[in-house]
C-alpha cells in the first residue's frame, strides 16, 4: 500500500482529503503544519506528499526547500495543494521542484489522477533504470532519438574481456563508460612505489567509468578484469547527449556518482582510523555482500591476496597474517585463494 503524507493546516480539508485518499486504498499520514510534516517524512519516507502552501510554523515553500536539500527526501513526488491561484505563486512552486499543483476547491478525481500520475511516473522510472541488461536496452532506445543509429549499433556490441586484462588506464581520456554484463572488475590507483589501492569493485549489472565523464576529467584510476567479463562500452558523446536531454537519466547517474564518492570516503576513513584486523573484517563482509547471490547459502569468495590487501589498504604480508589469525579463531575458512566466512556476526562486531 502506497503511503501519502498530507500536510494541511485546515482541519476540515485535512480530514476530508485524508478520507478520500483512504477510500482510494492509500495509507494516509497527516500533519497540521510544515514542521511536523517534515518530521513525519524523515521517519516514514512516504511515497508522495500533498502539501498546502499557506501554513503556520513552516509554509509549503519551506517544506519543499527542505525536501530538495535532503538526499533521502528530494526524489519523493511533491504536489502543492492551495487556494492561491496567482500565476507567480504557481511558477514559484514549479521552479522550486514541485511535481504538480492543485488549487482549492478541487474535484476528488483531480486529486486522485494527479497522485496516480506521479506514482506511476516514479514506478516506471524505477523499473527503467535498475542495473540490468534491460536498463541498457532502455538506455539505448532513448539514446537513439538523439544520436546516429549506425554509430550506436557499432559500439553496442558485447566485448569479452579476459582475466587481468586492462580496460582503461589512469590518465587516459574517457571516450566511453561501461556496463558490466557479467564478471567482476576492479578499479585502482597506483602510487609512486607501484603499490595499488583499490577504489572500486564491480559485479555484473554495475556501471563503471562514468565518474570521469560526469566530472569531465581524465580517468582518475585504472580498471582491470578480475575474471573473464562481458562488457558493453557506451560512447561518451551518446551518454552526454542523453543526460543533457533527459533529466531522469541525469538524476540516476548523479545518484550513482554520489554513492561512489560516499563509498570512497568511507573506505579512506576506515584506513585512517581502523586497525588492520577491523579493516580486513570489514572488507570481507563488504565483498561477501557484494558478490553473494541470495540463493547461495554457503558462499565462498575468490580474491587474490594482493587484491584483498589493496582493498584493506595494507601490505600483503600483513593481510596474510591477519587472515591466518581469523582462520585460527574459526572466523573464516581458507582454501587457496578462496575464503569462506564462518562467523559473520563476530567479524561485523570486531572492535576497531
């Protein structure tokens, strides 16, 4: 059941509108002013918000501004509900990012259609950009409206990349980014002594190499296949054409960029403050969650000691000693390059 947050200071309008929405099979949460509405939204993450403009404590514009600044709330559909009919008020609301605008008094069907339309749009967007092969097909269907079809079909083929093969190198000009159809890929930076620091690990259905295109810089790291991979290269020009013409696609990749940066910041913080034991435990848990399929009960990860040491941010010898200690304490099982977690709870709760 979809959750609708209704923010309205008039008791009569709030109760009547809530009743209409409940009869339409929505779960309705109500707030009598903007401040309470924001508090409820942060706790419940509603699917859509209907909000009056003229309210005490915090008006509708203030609510929308807070939503637009919050990573957790900014993508929730937002419909203004107000008695104000001045065109400048409408324009202000839409410029701030409101999805729709209904004036009071309104017909029940107007409200329900506006909500259904916005929820349907969100649902379709969510389906369209799941990191699957279907999302690539959808990506190209949209892209063909803006770029040369012949060129697109040439670059669309799946490339087979062998294990340890370099896909791109640090300092190269980014002419494309990539969709990993199958296999595993690492991205890494190399210091002056030739030591690697892994900046990202990618599994099937992940995009990679897009950060440099979005930031308009050279590749800041290199990428290498950890096993045989199937990769689709998406030309830079096609990508830029699409994100400049399609806000939905642009928003999706901005989120991906933010997630990548967040992961790197987290990784650097752990290296700076956590012990080698804690960092190794965290790395094993992270790799397990990333590569384990839901159907795999007894998952065994396969990763070289050098690559794992690069993830942890330590020397390979130090990593090997730590793994041996984990094995002696029955936290993991080791068989060559394969590692199986035996006690996930203890690894998660290992002190820093």
